[in-house]
């Protein structure tokens, strides 16, 4: 029981920027229940993710995984491209 295993978090989002070298900005949407009104509303978070080969384009749906700090703001890495953007060139 002395050995701890840490399951790294994963998130699915859309690439909104790929202007940096080896870095993409990923937007992740989630639904939050309002405490009094009891309706769901959207919340959006953006994460900087490491893209080593530069394969991600704007509009791609990607899965990102938690990693060690790679820079001041980059704590995620692109694990897989789930769906390529259509019609955006």
C-alpha cells in the first residue's frame, strides 16, 4: 500500500488557437446546475496544451491529459485528436 498511483485527469475540448509553436489553446465546455433556479448553464474554460508535432488545427476536437508543468501556463498535453475540423483551411 506504500505505492501510490495517480490517475491523470483528461478533458475533451475544441482547439481555438494554434498560433504558438508546440502549443494549442483548448476550450472546454461544461454544464453547471444553478443552485436556486435549478437550470443548467454553460461554463467555458481554456487550457494551454502541449502539441509536440503541431498536428492540431483550429476547430479540431481533442483529448488533453494532465502533465507536469511545461511552462508558466502550460500543464496539459494533447493525448489524441478525436475529430478533425471540417471545411476550415
